[in-house]
C-alpha cells in the first residue's frame, strides 16, 4: 500500500478564492482503501486578482501569457501561506486545477491558467496541472471530472450533485458512470446578489422573498444547451455571454430574479435525472443523492431542488459535513494527482464523451534545498 500526502488546489468560477485541501490518500490494488482531508481552507483572492481573472478572456495574447505565469506564482504564494499556517508534516505533490479561462470543447479547447512550473519552482514541491486537455484532444468535453471522486472517495450513492458556479451531476446507474453540467448556478445567483451589495444570497433569504418570473424562466429554458444529450459541459464564457444577460435585462426585482434562477437550476437538475433514469433504468424505491458545493448553503435553492427532484423519483438528498461540501473538488484534485502518478485513467470516456479513457496531467519536478 502506498500513502500519498497531497495538496489539492481548486479555483472555481465564483472567483472567491483558492480552495486548498491537504489530503492523505492510501492506494492499493488500483483503489483508494482509505483517505481523509487533514486540513482545508479557502484563501481569498485579492480584488486585483478577481478583476484580472474576470477580464482575461478579452485581453491580448501577451497579457494572457503573463497572467498564466503570474497566477502560477500567486498560487504558489497562497500555498506557502497555507503551509505556514497549518504546517503539514509531509507533502508528496501539489495537484492544481488552475482557473478556467476558456472552455470550448467543440473546438478542442479548454484552458486553465496557473503555470505548474512556477508553482513547483516557488514551493519546491512536485506539481501536477493540466487535467483536461488530453481528454479534449480525444474529442471529449474535458468535464465533468467529479465522477472520479464519486467512485473512489464517495461510493454508495446513485447521484452526486455539486452546486458551484455551474451545477454538475454525476450518476452511477446499472454499473454505468455518467455525468453532465446541468445549468449555471452560483455564477448567476452571486451576480444578482451583488446588485444588493452582497457577495451571495445568504441562505437564499432574498430568493425566498421573491416570486418566480414566468417569462424569464421560459426564456432561460429556451437556450440551446439544455436539449443536448449527455455528456455535455458548460463554459464560463457561455454563462457570461448567453445566460447572465437574460437575467440582467429582465424586468423584476432582484428577489424575483433570484427566485427564478433557483427555480431554473432545480428544474434542469430534475430533468437531467429523469433523462438519465430513462436511459439507464434502475428500479429502486428510493435513490440517494450526495450534495456538495457552495450552493448547498442556500436553503431556498436546496428546498427547490428537493421539490423538483422528488417529482421525478423518491430521491433522498444527503448533505455531508461542511468540510466535504466546501472542499470536495479540492480533494478531487488530490485524487487526480494520485491517479496521474499511478498512471491510471483520471478522465473517463463514459462521462466526457472522449474516444477513450485518458491519463491527464503535466508533472513538474519539485526540489527542496
């Protein structure tokens, strides 16, 4: 049995900061036999870095190249702050997702910035990055990656729902692992909350005071992404260019728009579950779904999801510990790093649509003086 101690790093579309999970993963016979998150924290991005990342898709090539490098060094600085605070006894490697700037798999393109060489050079730890491009090069979506964590770390559920900037759903039905992005989620909700001077709608209190706007709900549902079959994935650019303008231009109060966005998110999740159950019938009296991601803390959103999902089937929504809710994706990165070093597939054709399973990740050697 091998024991890996790793730092998993995740920068999500919400731009709130870098999630860092210090994990122990015991690996034997091509399986995880035991694991834990030892320490975890979110280190917030500065306002300058939030602006840089949000504006980067429209900048020129030189600015892009510089930002890729500088963001790698910035990630390294945040890692050093985490190490100084929590003093992990051993680190075998860093696995960094980076920050997604472009995700257009139909053009064989998915770009996450945060130079792995810079992270390795500044921290001295072996660093693994670039977990999507091999899959995309083989005609895959490069996403979702969450089913790897669902299989290796959280077995025993029928569905797994992560509600971040984008909501993604994994399913384990009749022995098949399936996955897709269902809809935008916190990217829309947080942007609307900013109109009321807050970073997010705390517990969904404003959404609970609003009324669903039928015209807005119908307009959001008509976007051409939703009828497409799985596997499929959503890019941040599509959300910013196609979805968010619909909500910002709609007439109605912010509370009403928040309520409508929650309703839309819940409907698309329920529709996705129904489609997967139709494709892979799995007769059960009750299904179990594990929830994670920041959206789990939005009580109104979860109540709405619960209502619509249980119109499809008897689905028991299970909410794990706050640590798992907040750092499941960072732990996933640590797992992907283990799979990369073990030369095991860390992206599956069944969930991404690629020509074959792939081993993804660029490895940069570390050093310690």
